[in-house]
């Protein structure tokens, strides 16, 4: 069975789900998308557009993190920079595409999720983003590659494919063609994988 994870680093639930994927013991294809662009295209509203929802999602995500026993500390400086218009959040998923193309995604991906949702790495300047790569011992200039036409075109293609497949939020998972939305649907994903392997839960 083919398992695909559709994600954006801006979602705390995508971060939480990502911490659980290794426990599925199944190969995962990761597809980064610009979730704000996709939501706009399909007519969905992001949590920041609804203050009560935003407040609750922070509380709820912290509960899930406690259940999973993983750290949860949103990067305040990064989100403040985004709210002030000083940082384009789409750079993060473009960097994921760049990391895939450069062959360093396996190292880059969990570290970036942790930097956004469980750390205080400064990602708001080119110098500090470079320092982040150095701590990971990544030689490729992922942040520069993230602004190249090849990466932008691939992300746009990912966005379009996500829309065609019915994605309206992240994290979204596909077990072959079967779609599951949300961190809280991982048990269904696990069951589908076990059924495909002939294993009874």
C-alpha cells in the first residue's frame, strides 16, 4: 500500500502527526504544500481567521503533545514575524521541496518541524537560516534553492495535485486513494495499513 503524507509546517497538527509516522513502520511519501494557497483555492478558512478556533487549537494541540509525550512550544519569534509580514511562511514548504530535490529531506524535515513547533531557532533572516543548516550539517543552500523556479513550480504542482485529490487542510494522508484528514485519524491510517498487510488490529 502506498502511504502519502500531505503537510505544511504551519500546522501544529501536521507537526504532531509527523512525530507518529515512524511508528507506522511503513514507507511514507511526503508531499509539501502551501496550505494557505490550497485553502484559499477550495474555499476553506485558516484557524487565524477565527480567533476562538485559533485559541482552542493551541490548547488542543498541547493536549495531543502531552498524550504523545513530545515537546510543544510554538516558535513565537517566527509566528510574530509572519503576522507582521516580515516572513513568508511559504518559504518553509518551498525549503522542503528544495530539500527533497537536494537529497537531504530526511534530515531537514523533522528538524524544521521541531524548529517551528518545539524550539526557538531564528529562521527570520538569511544568516540565521544558514546557521540552522549548519547545525544539521547540511551543505546545500536549501534556502537559496527554495527560491528557484524549479522549486516554485514543483510546489505549485503539489498544490494543484492536492486540490484535485480533495485536500482542504493538513495533515492529510492517503492510503492508496483513500483519504484521511487530521492527526486524530492516524488510527484509521494504521488500520488500513494493517489490513493491507493482512494483519488484524
